[in-house]
């Protein structure tokens, strides 16, 4: 099959890995005019002209999320999500997204929570296909191979993502470490934004990112809304104990009974708790290989094709 793939093209985005997944299944990534299937991974790639340029190929529009912190709570019920101090205007209108769906044959999404959003805010049915994680794995590093800070001490904590986005609640990371009496240079921060706390590395390649996951004991991901939360899934694959907050409804889908309250005092207590650490150890031992397969680029491509076959 010839497949045209569109989506945000930055290295941190997923469309490149989805293309690799299709190729690994023996398919061809083609031009728009030659395609047997058109897949758009996010709204930035939706285009009403696609149908005019290729009238035969089915079109799939994928949805990554409907950000509740940007939605007007007077018009939509966002009470299932924790409130955050958001300086951005709450002017995101789900109906603007719905208006674009008339240009496609199928709407997909990346987790059950986004499926719920589409159903309840857009009155739109969708199919869950997930999105692919990076090619990470458990390395079982020795102490000497772990990434270290300037003092020569191995990092204990890691954060990956847009740290200055208020939805990410990075303040929880700093406050938790302060309660524990941990120096800021025990935290490595990877991503496009410098939070001015911890050792900031910017965006790194996948090999280095895998080393970071495998070097630390704990991975912070305390977002108020994660959607699929790819970095947190990657950390499970690398058997890193992940701090996700249970006030985000997405946590129940991927980290059942493992999430913690979004209170830094409680999180600090969990980190010091032998029982909680053992619970996480048991969880990653069970799910590391399961998540590596479930969210692999080849599996995601297969999920897309399975839904496309029904059209």
C-alpha cells in the first residue's frame, strides 16, 4: 500500500516514527497524488484540499488531545481535570476542531481519554490507535556508565518535556526535591524549555535520551493532563520509577493504582516509601516489555492500517 503521512515534522514529533512503522510493515510512503491512504497525525496537517488532489484515497485525521487548560470552563465541563494557574487565554473551541472532520473518512486518537473528549465535547466517535514511543530499552547500566552531573554524581531524577508549560506543573518537581533536601543538580532536564532548575540539556538525540532514562532512579511527569504521555511510557520501558499524578484521568489508563497525589509533600513521602518503590518495581517488571511492544512504531502503524481496512 502507498501511504501519504502528514504531521508536525520536528524531531520531537511522532510522524517520522509512524512513517518508519509503515515501511517496516512493507508499505511505501508516497506522495499525496499516488497514495492509497492519507493519514494526518495532528490538526496542523489537516487539509481540505487533500480530497481535491486525491479523490480515491481514504483520509484519516488523528487527534492528539483537546487541551482542557485552554478550554472555557463556562462552556464545557472540564471539572474532571485539576485546575492550574494558566496565563493563556481559554479560547480553544472543540467545535472548531469538529468542523474539520467533514474532510476525512475516519477520526482516530491516541488514548481513551482523548476518545472521551471527542465524544463529549465534539459529539464525534473515534478509534484509539495510540502514538509511538522512541526506540528506548532497558540497559541495566553499571554505576560507571550512568550519566553524571558536574560533581561526578549520577543523576537521581529526570524530567523530559516542555518544562515551562503550566500544564506540565514543573513546580511540583522543584518543590518535591526541596522537601527531600535534594540538590537541584541531581535533576537532569531534557526538552525545548529551560525551567531554571536542575541541569538543563535541551533536546537530545534518542540514544542519549535512552541513557538518561537508564541512568536515573526516578522520572518526574506530574502533568495535569498528559494525553498519552509518551515520555512516561518510555520510562516504564526503561524500568525507571515514574512519578505521575492521579488527579489526571489519563493516569488510570496507563498507570493504574500507581499514580500519586499532586501534593509535593505526599510525593516526597512516596519516594521515601519502601512499599511504594517496591510497587513501582513490580509494575515496570510486568509492563516494560508489554509497553515496548504496544507503543512500538510498527504496532502503531498496524493499528492505523487495521482501522483503515474497515473503511
